[in-house]
C-alpha cells in the first residue's frame, strides 16, 4: 500500500481531534487517498447515501496506511459532544496529534479553543507533536491565519515546548494536506520523543501558507 513506506517495524499512531463538522473524517480519507493515489469524489453532497465521508462519525474510525516510513494507524475521533470523553483515552496513546477546526465557522471557535486548551494542557500530551489545521480554506469565509493564531493562543506556552505547526488546508480539495502530513510524520522519532531536527521557519514555529 502506498509508495512512501520504507518501514520495517516502525509504527505510529495519529489521533485526529476536533469538533463535529470540522472535517476530521474528510482529512483522514483525503490523506489516505493521496498516499494510495486513489481519487476521491469531492463533488458529493451531504446526505448522499453512499458517501460515508459525510456522515457524522459514531465513536471513531480507524484507518491503516503505510506512509512516510511508518506503518500508521489513524484514529479519527467523533467530534460530537457525546464522543469527546473518548478523546483522552486515545490521545494518551498518540505518537502525533492533529487538531482540526472548521475555519469557516467562527461560531465554533470558542468551544474548539476550550477543547484544544484541555488537550494541550494534559500531561499525557506534553511532548507529543501537534499539527493544527485550519480546515476549509477553499471557502471565502475561512478565517485568516493570523486571526486563528491569536484567538487560539498558538504562539505561546501551550505550543512552544513541543513540535507544533499550524496550516490552512482544505481536506475537500486536498490543498496542503500532503504537505501537512509529511511534516507531521517527520516529527515522529523511534522512541516517540522529540525529533532530531525541528523544522522552523525563521524564528517562528509557524509557516504561512499562500492559498
Ligand atoms: N468546503 C469544505 N468543506 C469541507 C472540508 N472538509 C470537510 N468538509 C465538509 O464538512 C462536513 C463535515 O466533514 P466531516 O469530515 O464529516 O467532519 P468530522 O469532523 O469528521 O465530523 P464528526 O464526525 O461529526 O466529528 C462535510 O459536509 C464535508 O464535506 C473542506 O476542506 N472544505
Ligand atoms: Mg467524522
């Protein structure tokens, strides 16, 4: 499966978190389709009976893919409030975490920030690399990079002691998804600790994507 794995026994767990409708399942399916070079039908609409992508996740989805040198298990957690209590069980086992927000839904930011802060302050995630995705950048209403960094306090103590990156992406179109996961998987070390080389842009942990 895939052309990106020279992995012999190297394993990684990627745990995807975020509120309902932020695009976690779309992101998981997108990266898996890119890695396996399969086409994803992005013209589907919510409610399409055959499109499991667009159904709110019950519990969690689990995907297996060999990518970027690791036999990777992706945990796509349900984002509805009733499933969020399961997040801590799964992120405690994470090699890396992806936290996704719906960048086009500013009304969800306060709740997303509360959960993001909880995850980052949990001792269980203290050294875990985190990729923060501002999803739905294909929409005109998607928040600006700087707005999100400020609102979620991404350039501060919550993030500075760990490999951390924030990117604007579109899981729907695939914009920056491959790039995002390539960075994330480069943060994995055999012992699950910090990477030998921490990618930085200038003096910042952040890289602004031109969209
Ligand atoms: N415009 C746009 N829509 C997106 C994007 N990513 C996901 N969506 C849409 O957002 C809706 C929710 O996507 P899901 O991937 O199911 O969201 P989720 O985070 O898995 O939701 P839960 O399983 O309920 O937690 C769907 O209608 C997707 O088509 C994106 O990048 N751009
Ligand atoms: Mg889902």
